[in-house]
């Protein structure tokens, strides 16, 4: 397991080096997961208020689906203008017209965008040609055969979800989710996880090489988003260091 490997390497006094967001133990390069904030605000004004408090702490800024639908491409432009060195994700959940959606996102300042897993391969290919990175959002029913097809066209990022609706109905993270994420990582995907991610949830993933933790309301709807984001960063470093 991932955490066990790190523990054994420390016990053996294997040389340790830190390279930006990576750690090198012996010849093994492992990453410290990114922290991504999901701006699922309904207005640009409220999103700007949140990101001004947290943007310097998080690694990736996501313009959420709700915000995209409410305000169009302006939030993407605003986030890029405020934080030009941060990775900006347009969470479009694109299902069709991949080239047009990707061009609009890229021209507005997005580095990455999302497509829904039910999108066709031609839609994904078209989007991929116009954006730096494409992420496949895993909702509902999908198969590992589909995942291999995504990998075959050069997509190496997926976002594993506990959806908002599922969480509201009482579902939570469990062993089935962990096993699925592990399988995706073993296939070669960079896996981001989202959906009810809280500080106490992070420990569940300690044996996995998670690419990014995506947190929304656990940061944005707290009394002090700045401190909440800082606690997330510190806890990620503690677990994966």
C-alpha cells in the first residue's frame, strides 16, 4: 500500500528529496495531492469573494458547473486575471460540441475542462485538441473498457465522484469507492476525488496516490474559508509527507 511503502522507506533511511509538489524516496517519485477549490457559487460576486480569501492557498481553481451556467465564461476570465499562475478548470461537464466548448473555455483562460463520461469518443477527441488537459467526470454507469478507450486517445485524468445528490440521500465514501479509485490509478490515470470531501475524509485515501482532492462547501461555506483551505493543505501534507 502507498502509505506502507513510504513508512518502510523512512525506516530504511532511504534518501529523501522534495521537488516542488513531489517527493523522491530512493528511485520512487510520489506526489503530494493537489488541493482544488470548487467554486459552485451561483454568482460571480460571491465566487470572487471566496477566491480572494483562498486563491493563494489552493493549487487549482475550479469554475464550477453552476457558476458556468449562471455567469458564462466571465468567471473563467476573472479567475485567470486574478491568479494567472494557477491552473484554472472549467467544469463544463461537456457532453457534445466538444471543440466549441473547449475553444470557449481555453480562450477565456481555462487550462483544463471536464467532459462527462457518457460523451462520445469523437466529442472527447474534439475537445482535447483545443484545451491543455481534459478530465473525464465519472458519473452513473461507466465501464473500464470505456476508461481504456479514454486512455487510448491520450486522456489521463479522471474525476471520481460522490455526487451532491447521492450525498444528500445519505450515501458516503466506502470500500467500493476506494477499490475503484485504486483500479483507475493502476490503469495509469491521475485520479481526482470529490463529493463531500472533509478533513476527516482524507485519511480514507492515505494508501492511494491521489492526484487532487476537490473541496467545495467544506471550504467555501465555512465561517473562515482561508483557515479552512489552510487546514486542508496542512492535513494533506501531514498524511502524504
